[in-house]
C-alpha cells in the first residue's frame, strides 16, 4: 500500500473512532435519505424530530445539506448562532429535549452561497460528527442532501462503529422521482445501511371545500395493482412507513417553524388525515428502531378525528352540494345569498 493511502486509511480509522466516542451516549442514529431533491427530506426530518420530542424522546437533528440548509428556517431559528464550549460545539436548542445543528447557523447571511468542493464538505461533516456536544440522546436524525455522492459515503464510513439504526428514504410518487430514489435504495444495499422504510410524500391533495382527493403527481404503476412508493417498497422488500398528502398546513408548519398538527395548530377535515398519516409514519419508524409495538400518537386536537375523517369529509361534501343547489335556485329567482 502506498504511504499516502496508508496515511489516509489511518486518518479515517481515527475519525471513525472519534465519531464512535462522540456517539456513545446516543441510542439511535437515523439517516434521512433520498436520491432526488425537492421530495421533502428536510420536511420529514424536521417533523420527525418534533414528533419524537413531543413524545418525550431526547432528539438531535443534524443538517448535513451543506449547500442547501433548510433546517434553520423549518424551526424558526434563522439568525441563531452556534456556540463553542470546552466540550465542543453546542447545538441550538429548540426545546429542552430537541437540539439542532446546521451550517446555516454559521453563514454570515441567510442567502450566502456555500461554494465548496467535496473534501471541504467532508471535513465539515466529520467536524459535525466529532465535535457537536449532544449529550444523551434517544435519537439523532441526520438530514442529508440528495444523491449518493461524497457526503453520503463519508457519513456511512464515519458511522461504521456508531449506533446507526438505519435510513428513512423519502420519495414522491411519480416515476421521475422514484427513478433516483431506487438508486438511493441500491446505495443503502451496497453500503450495508439498513432501510427502516420509505416515506411517500405529496401523495394526493385533499380539497378543503369538497374533500375530493386529487393526485397532483401521477403515481407510477407497479405489479399487482400497486403504485408509487408501495410498488417500489415491494420490489426492494423494504417497509412502506406511510404516505403523506400534499397539505398546506404542513407547508405552513415548515415555513413558520411549527409542528404539524401540534398544540394550537388549526384543525380541519382536510388536514386531519394528513396529521394522522404522519403519526403512523412516526409510530412505524419507532416500532422498527425500538423493537416494540408503538401506537400512533396524535395531538390533543386531532385525537379521535382520524376515525371520523372520512365521515366528516362526506358530510362536508353534502353540505357544499346543498349550498350549491340553494345558490342555483336563488340565481334562477334573480336573488343572491
């Protein structure tokens, strides 16, 4: 082996050992992956972190999307700064049991571009894994950039001796997205990274007025009548954790730094199903990671609403139809409501 290769190997082993030492007080490390950009990895990461924290877990969220850090915005933390102590970098704490770390906290301005080559990005990722003082955590979620390149290889290598539970892979239902997500699943297979399951995001839009569900993105068909992520999960023999609808309430939560379906959040018949679907995703992931049967946990405003969501939507559609008939009759009479 050439001297340069031997030195590099020794350095990598030392980094793996340092990372393992830093992770020794963390129970479960979960990667959030996708081969495609724009499918909602950061959305899923942020809301998973908030949901786990709301269920009493100690949670850290590490944003390693160096060129496109979205996590500060999704937690309402734009303008916050990282502080250094004798034991390392201190994450920005959203709650007592929820901490966040991102390069977004280190940039001079929110719109400043990070124009780095691979080695410098990998160096920062190593520093994040080695130097951030998380303390005792139940979960460390790592939000990654799209693709299967330098950052992903580095993360998997650095976590070789750490408690890596596996990866949650995010997709949207159309083939143009899943074609790249299949590459991510193959990446996991080749690197020996367990796949905890697939989350299908943006599967259908429920109209707030009539309750009609429309597939904005056409789901790719699969064998046996399955489609979208369900077909892909079957083909790769991995679990489908759940499907999340397109919901303005989820977008609003991410834009304002809130929790989807959290206390005080607006509840309507068109968002109840989405909030319940996300609760099932969290429960399915926890069940796999923790090896126990975890039931979905809904916010107080939404408890019990899932069972009646379909009936509420049907009743709402009936009322809308009745109102439309009244308006038609008034129009015929030359009157308005």
